[in-house]
């Protein structure tokens, strides 16, 4: 309980960031019209679209909507309202670590919750709530298998269905339960659990199809079918993100493999130096090589590479190699021959493979959040081996855990700075304008947390014209203001024309920390990158003559 509370409190200190801003619109709609969740238009990319066209399963927004009705406009309390998800997440981790390791379970739970992967990831986004529900479903299903209980299998299916409607990566949960059912020959229980999840998911999507003429899930499957078929570009980010996230876990795996202390020391120093190097000298350079196979969809090559890629991608390959060595150690090392244990290990290894396959099958773009399941199952494998090989080295396990928590706090701190930068930038821009204009009309470009706080400060989004006139094109009039963050914030394809607007001021937010997580942690090849210069720069313009905003 204390771990879950601390996890939630740390998240509550952070302003809204990245996709929090999008899900907020759906929570507001669900609070006002709970039976019409997609019956509105939402501005998230270039112009307002039907809400069904932005990927947002309703599991978390429905829960958030209750917080809105209870607490009103209080983001800190919205985030505290996520405490039940945190409790479910921590309790499920504890149950799984206790089942598969029987030792160090509290240490391993803390190691996971406060890791670089999970500590910055809660936010008001879908990922941690979905994995909390999914892990809870698996815990309940494992108890159903132990007790041959149809009732528990049915309950596991309900939790799995909720996980699927919280985030579509929840499809891996019934797949994992079916995998366990095959290994342990609990076919009927597995079918009950997976079938219940499927029926719950199908019933909700049929309701949406009746309500709006199309299933939210099926619309996005069709819209993203090309991206779902081109997956080679996800290979390098898989290793880059593993290499930047899982170095402490790899140290624990090396300890579980009984590597000598000098090798652990070398590996620990190397991992620390990797982060220091990125902070001090990281950045972009033009590569002399290209990888057509690994290009993003629609591109023919990748021409720009970062020093971070050259550091973390090889480290990620090393992480994968250590994981493979660990699996070999579990299955083929002499003295670990009990069949019941081998089936448990087989389930964990195949479950890990399922999570990796899900990363490719269900991921349109790379991000840390796509690897949360991989991190959990990998941690279970490491804990399983460490509990058997590190019994005489508890201090080593505690020391590596402390190192992992320090890394997690470092990632969280950088992400906190990123979130506050977007919030403060919007607020300071509004204050700058209001000091010069009593009743201003303020337009903004930008998304994520910046969008949320810009609108909270009375700004309107610029909707640029692209292919012919549209009713919602933004018409900028003399005396209007335009607030434009730098390209570190994803924004509309609109560029201020010096002929029509005059630069009135520039705000620079700089904290002196040469690392960033936005956008790389949420969509990138590595979880952290070098920051050169100010964390965020915002330019403020005033319109000189009337014109229609246009895409550049």
C-alpha cells in the first residue's frame, strides 16, 4: 500500500503531459454524457475531428470522469484518483513475484515500480492502468488454475476485458492466460477466461457500432493497417529503449548468473558512463550509413542519427543477450530439473516472447510504454533465477535495486521538468499578453501538455487551411496574438508569416539539465536524449492584418 501511495503521489506532482491532454477531452465528455462517449469533436492534430477518429479507448476516461464529477477542476486530485490502479498494479506484482521467486518479492516490486520504465509512465495515460488490470487478471487466473475454479476464471476474464478496453495492448492478457492453459492443460478454464474477456470487449464495441456506425477498435485497425504491417522500423528502437531503460535490470541478471563482482562493477560503471556521456556530449549527427529496412513507414532511409543511438542500441543488444543467457541457465543448467518448476519457467519465457511479439504486432510507433509488459515479465524471469542463485548475496541484490531506483528517480525528475516547462510556458505567455492587452484574443499552436495549459489560459488553437476552405479555418485578425512553442512540442503545420505578424517577445525556459524525455520517452528510439540549450522556447506574435491561417 505504501509503495502504491508513493507512486501515485509522485505522479500527482507532475502537470499533465503528452496524451493526458487528449484523454482529458474524453473524460469531460464521459462526465457530461456517459452513454455518448464519442459524440463530440476533438482537436488533436490539424483540425477538429470526430472523437471516434482519435485512438482513445474509454476504460480510463470513464474512471477519470468520476474524478471530474467529484473534484472538479483539480488536476492533483485527478491523479490521486488513480490510486486504485496503483494499488492493483503493486499488489499484482507482489503476488507474481511471490509466486515465481519466493524471495526478494518486496525488493523486486520496488525495483519494478520505481524503475526508469514505470516511474515516469503513470501520468493520466492508459498504459499503467491497462497493465495493472492485465496483471490482476493473470493473478486471478493463476489462482483459478490452482483451485480449478470456474468462478475465478470468469472474474479473470472480466478484468482482462477491462484491460482490453483500457488499451488495446490488453489483448495480450487473454493470450497469456490461454498460453498458461495450454502448458498446464487447463483448457476449459483458459477458454472461460479468454472467452469472457472477448465477449465483454465485443459487447462494448457492438454498442459503439450501433451508436456511431462503426466500432472504435475496428476503425483504428483499418486506419492503421499499413503501419501494422511494416514493423522492421521497430527493431532498432526495441534495442535502443531496452538499452536506455534496463541497465539496472541487466546488472541484476548478471548477478543472478553468478558473474564475478569485478564484471558487475565494470557493467555498472559502463551503464553510469552511458548516461553521463549522453548528458555531456550527446546530440545529432549526420550518419554516413542508411538502413532502408529500419526506416519509419513512408520513409526510404534514416539519415539522421544520434550519439544516444550509438550508445544505447548496442547496450540493448547486450541486454537481449543477457536475457537469452538467463533463459538458457534456467532450462539447461544441471540441478534445475523438477518438471513442475520447468513448466513455470516455460510459461514465463513464452509469456516474454508473447510480450515481444505484441510489441511488434500492436505498435504503430516505438515508445517506452510499448515495453512495459516486456519489463514486467523480464523482471519475473530475473527474480526467478536470482532467488535461486543469490541467496548468499542479499546485499548485492539490495545495492543493484538501489541503483535502479536512483535511475528511475532520475528519469522521473527529467520528465517532471519537461511537464512543468510546457505548463509554465503556456502560463507565462498568457501573463505576458495580458500585461499588454486587457481583452486579448490569443491563438496557440502545439499539442500535449502545452495544448491543455494553453486552453486553460484562454487560448484557442490555430486550425490551418490545407486543402481548400473549411468552416473551421482560423481567421487571424489585427491585434490578435499567436503563441508558438519551438519544434520540441509537436504542433500544427502552421508557420507564422512575418508579413502578417510581428514578433513581440520570446520566453526561454532553461533549468540547466542537459537531458530530455519529451518526446523520445513517449515516441523514440531511446528513452532519454541530450538537451542542447533551453528546455523550451516560446515566441509570441501579434497579428498585423487579417488573414486565414494556412498549412506550410
